[in-house]
C-alpha cells in the first residue's frame, strides 16, 4: 500500500470553505466561529500537538464570503503561515487580562460590519474551548452580534469525507492491521497485560503511526470486564480472551478498531461468541448503503446479537470516525442520520458473556455507492490463538 501524501492540496480546503459558506447562506449565518482542534484544522490544515496544553485559546473565523481568518496565540503564527491561511492575527499568549478577546472581537466586528449572526457549533460532541468568563466578555463587547447554533453545519460537512480523507483513514487502519498481526510475537500466557499494552503501542509506532492517543482493552477468562480500563500488571492466563482496541493517528486521521485473541485453545463458548460478533458486523455491512439510516445498522447487528432485544450496555454499536476517534453519528436506535457516500463508520457489536464478562468486536468501513469498503482488514470468524 502506497502511503498518501502528507496534508492536503489547497483545493481541498477551498472546497470545504465553499461548502460551508453555501450552507451558511442557507441558514442565514454571516460567519462561523471555530475554536476546537478538529474544526480549526478541518478548514485550515493547522496540525500540531500543542493543543494538549489547555492554557491558550485558538480561533478561526469563517465569513460567509471570503477566506478564513486565524486569530491565534503568537506561538502558533509561524506554523499557521505554512498552511493556506493568509490572514493570521496573533497576540502574546497567555494573557491573564485579555487572552485574545479584544483581537477576536475586533476581527468579528470588522468581518460582519459590526452586526450580524455568528454560528458556533453547539450540538452533541462539541465544546467551547475558551474560558467562560472570556466568552461572556466577548459577547459583551459585541452587543449587535448574535451568537447562534451553527445548525450542525460543521458536523454535517465533516461526516462526509473526501477521497483524500478516506485514503488517510485507510492508511491508519493498515498501520494498525500490521501491528495487530504482530501481537502473537509478544503476547502469551504469563505476559503481564500492561507489558502487552506498552509493546503494542511501540509496535504501532514502529509500523508508522505518528502517535497512539487511544489504546484500551482487557483480558479475562472467556471475556473481559469492560473495554475502557487501563491495563494492570496481571499476567495473561490460559483461557483468557485478550482484546486490544486502538485509535492510532497518522497525518491527523484516526483508525478505531479492535481485535480479540484467545490465550490457548478457546472453549466452545468463546469460539461461538467471536463468530457471532463477526457475523453481526457482516449483517450491518450488508445494508450499509447510501440512503440507509444509522439506526438500521444498529438493528441489523442487534438481531444477530440478541434476536432484536435491543440490548447494548455501551450505548451504541458503532459511530463516525475521522479527525477524531469518535465523531458525527452514533449507531443507536434513535439516530436517523441518512448514510451518504463518503461517510466513514465503525461497526462495533458487543456480547455479554458468563460471569459478567463481555466481548466486543470492531471494524472500520467507508460508505460507497454499492457495498461498503472495509478500511480495516476484516477479522476471520476464527479467533486468533496465542500461546497458552
């Protein structure tokens, strides 16, 4: 597999901006105000780990016509200048008195001519990445500007990926596929679980990941207690099911899928559970087509898992994927999002096992005009066996 080029050409970002501006005109919004890492990066290409520091706020103003304006701490100006963004306004941050509020207010006032409507992402999965007192101060400085919900404009745009985006997610999946294939080299009966976790992350980096911000999983007899706990030093034992679930990143895009392993020969119950999980993914993929609604994928998997009883303690059986580990839609009975070509999803069925244990399986797919494309290498119905 040829690794896609880093970043995107300028035409990709211009297309995103034009699509947003068309929706803004329809919704009567004069600008969008964006200040979370994925939203800023989506329109600018500004990729940095510096967002890990919560000290400084960052802003991108997208007017209904014209080009985006970056209002950012001075420490990021040089990197932002390497993107396609030309209008970069910066201040010396952090400033405990005025941390960009005046500069942002002046930019919005200038862009809107002093009055108008500004859309801010306010729906599920969004957040405001600035101090609330600064948010109140910003609104107080702009009494003729109204801040409203962006009507999910950014969410809708980000849910449908371009072919260039899908190529990046596919590449991230390929890196994880190679790492999962190496698990039998370092995991066996007697290996402490935390050592498996550390080694797996190292292998992901060796195989080409930029970083591994998410790794979860578990191990236990016939299943595991949950799928989000950090690893302990407990050694793997014969009869355990080991699960590793990774969200590694390459060039700013995530994969998110897991693999199950049996320590020693699996018993009939473990073998059958794994087969049913893989079958549930297959059932969902059979109907994952443009025009299908997200809830239908939930029900397709649930019929295999529970006969249609609707049980899903995790709350959902999959989700959107892209610049974030989870984004966009959820595979739940209440989600009526219509699938479109270019959406990237996880299919993530789970089963209860005896003794309060569970097993979960996950794959990544892209919605196409016909059958979906599996971005992760599809797992066999036969669970992989580790030395017991």
